[in-house]
C-alpha cells in the first residue's frame, strides 16, 4: 500500500509540475506581444501646397523617410505658392510633439488619381522596429509628364531602432534611425542638400 501511495503522490506531483510549467509558459507568452499594430492616418497629397524635392531616381528609385521635425519636413518638401490657394505649405509644427510622418515616393508618369497609387496594408511594431507594408499599384499614365507621387502617413511619435519598408510584400528599404539615418537618399536638414 505504501508503495502504491508513493506512486500516486509521484504521479500527482508530476502532473502539478507539468501544469505549472504550461501555465507559466502561457503567461509569459501573453506578457510580450510578438508584434503590435500601429495606428496611422494617411495624408493626401493635396493636404498641403507643396511638392516633394527632386532626387536622383535612377540611383534611388524609391525615396523613403521618417520625418520627425519641421526642419526635416522643409528639407523633403518645398512650398508651391500659387494663387488663389489658401492651403498651408506644411503641417503645423505642433504635429511633431505627438506624431511623425513616414514617406515613400516614386517618380512616374503622372496618374489620373494620385491617391490610388499607394495603398497601406499595415504598419507594425516589433522589438523596437517599425515595418510599413504598402501596395504599389502601378498606374496607367494619364499624362506625358513625370510626377513625384508619394505616400505620407502620420504615426504616433516613438523611437524606433530601424524602420523597414515593404512594397507589394517585398522589402524595398531600411532606415537605421538609431544611427541617425532619417532618409534615403540621405538628406541634410541643415543645408537641404543630398548627402550622397
């Protein structure tokens, strides 16, 4: 009988240990999210009266950036003063207290509807890095002239080590924000010139 009781206690003890291990693993898994969706708001190209700066699109077919300051915005976008538009040239500087702007741009024959060229799929945060997934819908040219068409997305202001850009499911760019890189091609907010 004593041997039988010892065996029952041993089996019960093992079951309790297995249960505790399983519960600990489940709780640990719940405490750290592998990835998290980031809230965003897509900006329209017509929101501000400006245009994106020129760059060597042969060398860098895709321009991409994380704009975190008014100086970076002024480096990337230039005012387009025309009459009688009353739109602002740039977002209010207070935007950068709580938000920052992701930008991806391409040069292409100007399409009928610029807002349909780039479509956001998702933006996720994982282990201190951010990934922007978007669809590039190659447009039917509506004009003979080339235009700089861009995607601009407002996201909450946070520090990210790196930012990854995925176009149609494929990686197309990476910013090493921790090393001070905010744009490709490299732009200098103090001079407004390309750093390449």
